[in-house]
C-alpha cells in the first residue's frame, strides 16, 4: 500500500513499490542507497523513499550520472 496525499498523489514509495516501478532488484537498490544515489527516510522500522528522491534518482538516470555503461538513446 502506497502513501498518498488527499489528491491521490504518492508522497512516499515503500521499498517494494519503488523496486517494481523502477525495475531494479533489492540488492541493487541498497547498493544505490549506500552510495548516496537514492535518498531514504525511516518511519519506525519502515524504509520509505520520498517522491522527491524518486524524481531525483530518475533525473540522474536520464542524465547518465550513475555510471551507466550505456544509454538507451
């Protein structure tokens, strides 16, 4: 279940939702978190990814800033 504001817009991703939507695996996700490429927040024991962090990550992917070996242009 995703967290949403009153306008039905996502505020935070749960890890499994982020993995599904970005098409990456859990190991790669935590590697990216440790490297500082994905910002997370904690709410109790739950790890959440703010939508602003998801947008930042997507922008970095599109800009080729994450050391991709190739781009799909």
